[in-house]
C-alpha cells in the first residue's frame, strides 16, 4: 500500500501445525472458532484461559463490572483541542511536561520515561479509548465464557457510540494524537495509541457470533477501520510514522496490517509482511538481535521487549495471509529468532541486563519479569497466557 513489493522468496509460506485452527485471510479463525473472527487472539489461547476455573471466574467478574461502564465518546471532552472538530480524537505525548521557566508552561519539554499524568485528564481522549478497549475486552471474554447475551449487547452498544453513531463517533484519524502543547497539534508518534483499537478488533471477533452484532454493525465497523487504514497510509502523519526506524515503525506495520485485515483487505498484510524483514529488521536490528535505538532509552528493557512484541504481533497475523515471518531470514541470517535469542540471554535473570534502565535501577524486577512473560506468549515460548494481562 505504501511500501515496495517484497523480494521473491524472502518470506516463506506459513504452514499451520496439524490439527490446529487456521487463520484464513479476512475471515480470521472464524471457521475453526465457532464463528469468532479473531486474527491475533489464537483460539487455543482463549480456550486455555477459559478452561482454567480461576481465570474463567475472573473473566466473568470483569465482564459483570464492565456492564456498568460507559458509554464513551470523543465528544465527552469539555471542548475540542484547537483546530479540531468535536469528533476528533485528541491526546498529548506521554513524556512532555510544562516548561517551569515559562509562565504558561509553553512549549512543553520532554522528559523521557516520565509520564505526564495530564495525558489521562478529561481534556484528552487517551483514557476514554483505553477504558473502552478494556471494557470491550472484558465483555467479549465474558460472552465467550458464558454465552450470556448481556455482555455482547452492552459491548456492541459501546462500539456503536464510539465508531458508528454520527453524533458521537470518532472520526477515523489520529490527526490530533500525541500533540505537544505549544509546538504541534498532532504527530506520527500518536499512532502508537492505536493499540487500543487493535484490542477492540479482537474483542469484536469474539463477539461476532452474537445476534447483538448484526450485519449493519459489521459493515459500519469494517468501513471505519478501513478508513483509518487509508488515513494511516496516505496522510502526512501516517507517512511520518511509517518512516520511523524504532518501535513506532514496527507497530505502524502491525496496526496497518491488522486494521486492513479486519476491514477485508488481506493483500495489505501480504505487502506489509513481505517487506518487514528488509525494511524493519534489516534497518533496526543488529546481528546480535539488538534494537539499538531502544537500548538508548531510559526504559531500555521495556522498549527492547516492546519492539519485538510489535514484530511478533505482525508475525502472528501474517499467518492469516500465508506468510511465515517467524522463519523469514535476511541474507546474513538475521530474523525474529535473532531478536528472541538476544532477549533470552537475560530472560532468566533480568537483574543482569547490562543497559541503563529505570526499572532495573529502582529494583523493580517483577515489573521487568511481567514484560518478559507477556512477550513469551507471542513468541510461542509459552503455550497460553498464564494471566489475563498476557493476552495481547
């Protein structure tokens, strides 16, 4: 869509394991998953989680709690940010703070790794989208666990308010995401907040068998995500993010492919996935499997795992387009396995991580372990999530 054609033979064809569900293009896993149209959430993950009685009970509790939440809308802001319509999503960069040397605090200044709590305030939409994503996830899992239509009905009511109803729907763009007060209204970096939109795609997949999710909903939601994907591929902000040579570029590829797949355009997944080894791994990862830009961050453990997390998400949904990014190799032998091997050196003892890191310095080893364990599921080193937080 926005990238060149892949080199012939660079990415091998994916072959599913015998007797395992198969992701079939824009239909996802629906044929092998009772109609559930997921792409990233493997059926065996969901089934293993719900087979655990304690985890199933937690899923139902969280679903019941979510029945009392929402609806959410970008129009809930007290006022639009300057230059935006009431239906435009708006947020500020997480690491940008008021300049104390200026009376009005403008322009904001960057403090890497220090999150400004202002980003979660009512003037911006970050927390609303996060809450919507969390509730949709909880309701969808509870519906899958119980078949209780209450969960599906409420989830779809939330989805219609955010994506469909003219008065409250979010416009399908991030033109005002991760702005910097006093500098810029929106940036390519804001596309990273599409992680919540990605979770909603998978939640909708679990909800698809419900009569509460009708064909009109499906058409409207596919159109919205398709429009968002087109905006990503054609806008200046989208092109800015596509050009990033760090974790943002990797996640850009995943989001574009994921949303296009949901919208019914699996060829985009083949295009993005076919180019991934050359244009992402070949540029960002050295021969040891290190992503150098991420090692320069003040949270180097987090970002070194995060960038591989994005690559593993893309590899997971690339299976739907018949591509095996797990075993794809550059001419010098580099591939996802190289990155996995580098991180595995320190997986057993995160305290041995030899690069500067805020969590390591503060002795927050459990937090480092949680980041490691979440990635282990995606990298297929762990058969299924051991906790709900590990479901990508």
